[in-house]
C-alpha cells in the first residue's frame, strides 16, 4: 500500500493508488488489525469515554487499567499512539529516533507514571487501593503497585496541603473591609484626585512600597511566590552591544546576577528557578534587545530593593521600555490543587474585568497612552458557563493569562500574566505584580461573586463612542461613576487594605482605556 495507507478511527482501510484514486474498504470486509490489538484499543477508548462522561475524573483502578492496556499495546504491538488514544511521549534512542518498546518493560516506566499523575489531575481519586493487573508478572505487579501508590500518595498530600492553604487564605481575609470603593465612591475619588495632584506637581504618582507591600499576598509564609520578566530595548544612538555588556556587568557587580554575560532565550527556565537573590538572569529575546528574568521573589524588602536596582541599572545604561516590550508576571499556584473550580474562578475574574486589566497593563510612559497590542498577549476565550475539566481551558503562551504551568499541580505550579506592558518603573511593576497575586488569591478564596458578564477589551471606549464622548474628555457625575464602577468592583475583590487600593487607583489615573 505504501506510505499513503492508513487505518482510520472506524477501522476502514484507505489507500491511494498510483493514479491518485482513493480506494476504501469497509471494516466488515477488510481488517488489517490483529484481533487482540483491536480489543486492547477498544477497551482503552471505552475508559477514555467514561472519563469524559465523568468530567475528566479517574479512579485509581481506571487509571491503572488504562495505562496497563497502553503498556501492552507498546510491548506486544509496538503501538505508542494513535487511534484516538491519549497522546503519550515516545522515548528517543541514542540517535534521536524512536526507541523500540521492550517486551520486558513494565507499566512502572517514567512515562506511564507521569501519565497516571496526569489522568488523576482533575481530582483526588476516592479509591486508594491499587488493584493488580493479571497481565503482569508478580515482580512487575509489585513494582507497579508501589509506583502507582506513590503517585496517589503524593496527589493526596498535595490535596491536603492545598486545602489547608485555601482555608488559611479565607481566614486571613476580613469579613468587613476598612474601605469599599464599591460602597464609598468618595473614598475612590479622594485617592484618584491625590494621584492626579502628584502628577501635576511632577512627583512619583504610583507609590512604591518595600515593607509588607502586598498585605500577605506575596509572603513567603502563607502567601505565594512570584517572578517578573522585564523586556527592554536600547535607546537610539546608544551602542547596543556595549549597553548590554554594561548592564550585565553592573547586575553582577550589584550582586543581582552570577555572571556578566547575556544568556540565551529561556536559559533561566532550563537552569531551574531558585529564590537566591543573586539569580537574576539577563537573557536574549529575538523581539527586543534583552530580557531580565528574576528569581523566585517574595514580599520582602530585599526583593523590592533588588527590583528597583535592576530597573535603575537598565535605564542608566540606555535601556528603555519601548512600545513593543512586555512585562510578564509569574505567580505560584501550588494551592490550586488540580481543582477546576479554582481555575474557572480565575479565568472568569479575568473575563469580567478584561477591559480594566488591559487599561492597567498599559505602560503609563508610552507614547499616546497606548497598550502595545495583543500579538503576544491575546485575550483568553472564557465561556460564560465555565469549565468541567482543566483541559478545556484555553490559556497558553501568547495569551493574556497563561496557565500551562499550572495544569499539573504540585509545588511548582504557576501561572503567567502576560498582558502587562514593559516598564522600567518599579512602582508600576509592583502594582501589576500585586494585581496578579490578588487575582490568583481571590480565585482560591472563592468568597467573591464573579460578575457573569464579560467586559471585553475595548468595551469602555465603545461605550464612550456610542455616547458621543471622546477619550480625552473628562467625565463627571453619573458618567464618571459608571465608567469607574468596574475598576472599583475589581479592586474591592482583590485587595483589602486601603493603601493597596490607592496604589492601584494611582495606576488607573495614569492609564487610559484601550481599543480591541
């Protein structure tokens, strides 16, 4: 039949002749698949269908049986993927080709155990006992039982730790807020006017905090770690190569980085993240002159001092946050616990306040008060009904909120907020870090009712256009109350302290509504 032959999911034989004609034979007439292989695939597909019908949840028995079937397909029929089965990674041999499956392999391979963890990622299984598989030898069965039980124990431990953290977060959130922008419009207005007056006097508009800057959201104990990626370009007329050399050297001399050189793209990811204060890394990025990647940070004075120092070093040597630069904020999500409800609340919070978030994402120093655009931070599609499985969430690299690093759960789970523009103002970066932390924490607390209506990027500008009000016209009275209502609701849901709300309000005062 040649390379044009295939067996489709209905087990039809389809072939293309030399003349370009397609010949198809029904399953009742031709079957190139051994009956034993067919039975294994059909049973595996049935288990997959049961998982889908059960919203992606799997018991230990189902997961173990499924991956036992997959291992038999590998060892007996050399079949790794295809036919509608869940795609699994194929190991490579020393020459980079696909390694042949060994007939002596057991289910307790790294690939199979990793897949078992993935199958359990939508909930902790109710049944903890792992049943034996009659197709395995006694030794293989013992190894498999121990390996699978280890995964189940780890998931259960993660669940218990996450549940404790979620309860702690709810207890720390006060029943009565010191100030509510939603209920007390005058409180918001006072903070807004104070920010405008600072701007008119030429002072720093957005406050910068170094002591307890996040109100516990980014605390080492009881909060969540975070990290920043600061993209920058070099001013025209400044030697780019020399500027990068100077920035690298000064970062090293200031004790922020271990070397003076500019590393390759994503080298921090490849090297592994740490919370060591000297682990800032200057990296290459094909879209800008450079990107400075922080270590894991916590809300401690040294973190904020180092951030301010890093921004100052870049600026002093000709670095600038040009229109095309972005600022990415990573936040820990170790307490999300494979729980689709947590992910749903986060994404619905984003959708309900999307237009406000893109306004706050704008670099206040940008020309024309414009956001850099959505090429590298597209708005996430979020269905109004939410999700029934984490796998349904469209949240990847290149979107405003990237949750690909949170899908597997565990202590290293994290999300990335990519919508922020690049900035070398540490006050702006700090405020955007706090907004990211606040959204991640609010979803876990689950104590805030998320508005059901999506506030799409460009909504407020469209409202002004329909009302015949330009972007530059200053609103007042009911119009001003209406156009600020979404911002005020969002801030109340993310922050409890007056100083955090005032800081976000200062950034709101410095930015403008954006177009889709």
